[in-house]
C-alpha cells in the first residue's frame, strides 16, 4: 500500500472512529482553538447520527417557534423571529433577503404593466 493510499483511507474515516478520535485527542489545545474559530460546518463531514441530531434540533426549534407564535400577543411583543436551521455540511448559510419599499413611481409602473400598458 502506498503512503498516499494510507493517507486517503485515514482522511475518509468516519469522524467517530477510534483513529479520528485518537488524532483529535493528540492535537494541541492551541491548534484546536484555532480550528474551532475557523470552523465552517458546511464544509465538514457528518455521520448519519449527526445529521439526525441536527434534524431533531431543527424540529424542536420549529416546535418552540410555533408554540411561541400561538401563545404570544403580537400587539404587545411583536412576532417572534423564525429559527435558523442548523448549518450542515454542503449547505451554505441562507442569505437575508433584502426587502425594498414600494415607491410611488414603482407602484405606478407596476399598475401600468398589470393593466396592459406599455412598459
């Protein structure tokens, strides 16, 4: 077996394997802190257990949000913000949608378009 083949096999072991756990345990504390600061979960690998755990967390957040919306008075406190889904490997974070106010000129242009007027 070549060294390259061995490296590839080790790199593709599941994160919960004994070898990967030993590598993590042997990593210096400073290196772990730096890695956690630079962490990007969407570029990592997750096992099926981690995927299921993230799904259950998302479901719990959605249930808590639905409970909060159903049992709160929007006139007093405003509507709660919906929960963000947990970041997963291969999925980029959702970008905030920018909403723009409808100006009078844009409203007039839209009205003409809807009613068959020339653009």
